[in-house]
C-alpha cells in the first residue's frame, strides 16, 4: 500500500468499526500472500449466490451453550441412574475423565423429573418448562458424539469448524462464502457474545477463507458494535467527503494491485461500514419491540434479560437478511454443585430460547430459519468431587450428549438416536460434528463435496471427504 493511503487510513477513522468489519481485523499484510487465489480469475464478495441444490433454509441462528449442558438433567432421561444410584458404574474402565483428580465411578442420578410433552410425547426435563411448550416444533438429537475430543476448546472448534484443531474456517464463514448475503447494509455473519468470550475464541474466524466472510462481533453492552458511530466533528458532509476521497484511493490501489484479496475485502468493509451506521443502529434498537414481544422473551425480567436481548437481536438480524447468527453463552461447565447450578442457568435461558422459536414461527420465518441449541459436550453419569464439603458435579462427556434443532426443514416433534441406558455413549444413530455440518449444508442447498476453497492449490472444505453425511432422519 502506498504511504499516502496508509497515512490517510491511520489518521481518519471515520467512526468505522474495526471490530464490526471483518477485513478491518487484518491490521497489516493488506497485500495477498503467495497462497491467496488470483482474484483476476475469481472475485470474492458478499453478493447473493444461487445454492447448488434446492434449499429449505435461508438463515440460521445457533444458540451455543458453551461449557457442556448436562443432557442427563435436561434432554435425555435415564431411569437406570435412579436404579443404580450410589453404586459403581459397570465397566468403569470405559469412563474417560477430563479431570482425573476429581474422578469417581459412582453413579449419580438426576435430581429433576422428566415429562412427556406435546403430541409427540418427547420427554423433557422439568427444568425447561418453556421448551416443553414447543416440543412439537423441535427435533432432539440424543446421539451427538465427538470422537477423540475431551476438552471445551477442541469441542467448540469441532462443532463450529469441523475439526478439534485451530486454523479452520467457521460454519458461518462457510455458509456466507457459499451463499453470500441477502443484505447489502448489514454483515452476513454475526457473533453475539453473552457473558464474555468463550475460551479459545474467536470461533467466528474465516481463517483460510477470504476475510470478508469473517463474523462480525456484536457485544451484549453498548456500544454493541465498537466505533461504529462517527465522532461529532466527522458526521454529515465531512464524513461523506472523506469517504469519497477514500474510495478514490481504494480504486487506485486496486488498479495498481489487481487480485489482492485482503485489500478488496477491506474496501468492501469500508463501503459496508457507512451503510451500517444507520442500518445496524436500527437493527440493534430493541425499544421498537412491542410489549407482547418483550413479555414473550422475558426482556423485562432481570433473570432472563441477558439472553432475551441476544435472541431478539438475532431475530431482528435474520428479518433483515443476515445469513448466520451465533449466540455465544459460555456458562455451562458444572464440575461441582450441578443440581443447583443447572437450575440457575436454565431459569435464565429457557424462556428466551423457546420464545425465539415461537416468535420466528409467528412471523413466518421458522420455515426458512434453522434454530439450534446446545453445547460442545454433555456430562458423565457419575459423581465428580471438587473437594471436601463441596456438592458433587459431573465431568465432561463427548461420547454421548444432546442438542435440539428446529425450523429450516428440520422435523418437529421428533427424537433422533439414543445413548446407552446410563447416558454415557451414543449407541443408536450417532451424529458426529461432520454429520451435523453436512445436514446444515444440505438444508441450505449446499453440496458438502462442492463447497470447497483452494489453499496452497489444495481444496479445503467444512466437511472432510468421506467423514460426514446428512442426517436424513431429522429432515422433514
């Protein structure tokens, strides 16, 4: 980049967010490295693209409950835990602990009852009374499994990028890369952070994909998008003049450096930024919601307010054409006192999360929007101790756990798969992260084997060849 343009950018922030705009996260190295594709042959932008197959979904909202919600307390009833409570787990040698120091082979039942709900009779915990009311709209997958993964960061990477190792593009980036955006004044991929960043984040990175497909971070406190509003002295005509000058410099550099991926992405981001100053402010303004909607989500209740705000924003973004929204709530790692901790947590999230499905359905958006709820693991069926006098918890379990999904062509009132009689291992129709991603791509009309990007002349993909297939049993 020539020195005059670099100086211009450094001295004139224009009130444009460095966090909100994907390419602006790349502070240096604007010229493409040797491993970048030649954009004189192919360009990368957010223009809408036709899916490879007929889609059932146009958008997705993922409510990621990081830390490992216990399926045994929430979505997967196991009477055998009551029958063998306090006894050693059969074949305890098969238990795989993440925290060996607190390990125990003693079986611990759930303190909470399950009830058959709706016409489908899906069994759901008493901890989730609002989820019970939408039981006929959701599929509960009770056979999620992440082979060879034990800890949180690797699990979250697996469910968001397909691999447990760092350095792979996120699901939201892949969907945006494959389909582009339905809006030209909002980001196509948004990450809503609730309660602080999850460990090992960001999981919204585009990595090898062009940086224009990276997720935009929206915070839970104001300003929700940092630096989006220009300072007073740059508002109005002053900003318009500077943006016009910047556009001229941008186009000059593009002419001098054709095919530069990061430079093109940054230019596109500046163009989006000016539009976002109005459109994003409107999309994030919850004061425009009706009293009925506020009550539905629990927006006025201090207990549910945090998740209610995130869920309403997610709906408002999808309404306006945002392709992929991921709510991150890392608060479910319960190694001790799980009976009390999980009650507190579900009281904060059950109403807003169920309300999101109801709200989308009432607005005619659920048919075209996939909604997903769950974490990167479940919990083991045995006691974990954290020291004398401390109530017991449960250690990590990635061999069998539960999530739920709704909308976007996913069956309602359905249960898929099962764990063994103790809720330890997925034994019936197991679903890996590869199967999960293949299913989502299919619903978006994307072919998992054709959605690829060349990195160092080798194609990369969200779903590795021969490692995953769509879970047709959950598709309506």
